[in-house]
């Protein structure tokens, strides 16, 4: 017996030919593939279609919200109700917590020989609408240009009752001007405002694209205010 005789022959099997899918099965596969492709196409179109059919957030303003909810650089803010506001001077209203902190800040500034004046406080949506659209028309500005100076209605910090525009009582010529940063009032605010929970909303080079406003300050000394301005704070970081 040879060595080869000790090794049995491997049993060979012939693979069966693969059966082709039946016509109904192939048709079902084609239909399923087509449905999947159509679904993917619909998903790709949903975003652009939603943009086209969703109404603009501000009537009369042909601008839509960005991915982060901003409109022309500004975040949306709720309008404070009348019962949520208190008077700090004739025609000037704020939320009570902001008013108390502002009063304490002005008293501290006065003790240091600084005269902080309040130029503007709460502004309702209707007034903001006038400031945006009427001045825009008077100055022949585009919506984007106007938004760099003034927020669209519904997107102004002033409507929350937490924001104020401040000036130097001894140098009124600098009111609402970039030159306010050269006044004693601004220098005092720069050093002490955080102690009273007021922060600059639009510093130089801010990522919201709003012009530098050294006079505009917002109150962040309550949980509600912190939550309201958190998106803006996150953008500033």
C-alpha cells in the first residue's frame, strides 16, 4: 500500500446553482430601492422648502432667522408685561430687580463724583418697530445696515426691561456716541458695573455684528435674566 492509499479521497460536492429571484421579488426590491431614494430626496428638500414656506418673523422685513435663532445678528427676546415693570423716572421703566440694582449703582457712582444718567430703559415692541422702520426709511438704510444700529422689533434687549442706555450727566454731548467711552462715567462703569450685575451688551468687535455701543448695558443679576441672555453670553465666549 502506498502512502497515497492511506489518504482517502475528499468527498467532492458540486455547489447547487443559485436560484434567481422571482419576478415579484425583484420588483419588490426595485420598488423598495426607489422608495428609499425618494425619501432621501425629500429629506434633502425639506430644509429649503421649510425656509421658503415659513413666514418671516417680522412683518415687513424680508429677513429670516439664522441657524442659532438670530435675526440680522439679534437674538429674540420676550416683551415685558406692564405689571412686570416699575418706574425709575418719568417715562422710564425697568424690571424691579434691575431698577434696584441700577439705583444702587447710580448712588455708588454719585459718591465717587460721577453723574450717571439713564437715557433709555424699557422699550416696547411697538416703539421698537418705529425706531427700526421709520428711521430706516428716513436714513435710506438697508435692513442689514439698520440692524447694526437698532434691533428689529421683538429682538431688542430693551423690550425685556433689563437693558438701559447710560450717559454722563456732566458731558451730555457724548450721549449715545462712541465718544462716551472717553467720559468719566464710562470709565467708572468699566471698573464697577459688574459689581451691580450690569454688563456691556455690544463691546468692540462683538460677534453679533452690532456697532460698538459703550452706552448700552444689560442687567444679569437674576436667574431669569441670566437664562434670557445666555445665548448672547455663549456667543460672546
